[in-house]
C-alpha cells in the first residue's frame, strides 16, 4: 500500500510504501476497544470524595438517653442515617481505575488501528515544514492544502518545537512523537500524517522485536 507524500507547499511530491506489518495487519475491533478503554481509564483522575462517619467533624456524645424518650435508640450523630453525618459506600478520591494490557496485545491494537486508518485512506505523509520560527498562519495555509479532515494527528520523529508551536493553536490539530504512538490517538483522528522520517521511527520502535 502506498501513500502520498506532500511537500512544504502542500503539493504531492512523491509516494511511500507502507510496511505491511504495520498497515496491513488484521483489524481486531475488540483489541482496539480494550486499548482505548485502557487509555481513558489510566488517565482518569478521581475527584469526587465523601467522608465516612469517622472523618466528619461532629461530637461523639450520645444524642439523648437510651430509654424513656419514646424515640428510637440513637448513638453518635455522625451516623450515615442522619443529615450531616458520614456517607456509607460513597466515592473516594483514592479509587484506582487503572487497567493493563499485555505488550503484545497493545502492539496488535496499534497495528490494527493503523491498518484501519490506512484502509480508509486516512494516512499521508509530509516531507517537511521548513520555517525558521513558529508561524501559525503558515501552518494553517499548509493545512488547507492537505487532505481534508476535522481532526489531524501529526506524527513527529523527534521533538520539534517550531512545528509544535506552529500548530498548537489550531483547533483539531494534535502532534505526537512516533515512539509514543497509541491506538487512541490514531483512531481519534480523521487524518494521520507522518512527518519527515517518522515512518522509519515507528518501524524501529514497534517492530524491533520482530
């Protein structure tokens, strides 16, 4: 499978052959779903927090005498049965929602997501973005000439401050290092663009064992 490689002016300059192990792998929707759920769960930060009856600030004195009042027996007012008391089985901010997947399954999910995007013709390459300093307008002009999409994922071979600063204020544009490529970001994008020699970096990173 081949993809178009665009130059800095937004024209198709050449083409590149995609690695079949990465972009022609079997598409496993179950693995991709599990990988996305794992990504969302691992970045989840618990915020909701309730206090138990042992943590609320309240007197520990008995509310009234045990007998003779005609009322139900009542001990501390911090019980969860009364307003202002502790909460039983409420949410806690130390909850652990993290999930895990074996390394082979994570890589298979990544290959599956890349293959899915390649099959849908949503993958292309960018030869370079040659500017001496960050220019949002220049990048926006280039983006208008690239394949259409609402959400773009630009895969960089290495840290590129000029490229990242040029596109970070444009809605729907995200950059990621090739070594950090993951199924969630790949599937979340409408168009996946490999900048410069990032394809080679992806191959050396995720196909090293093979």
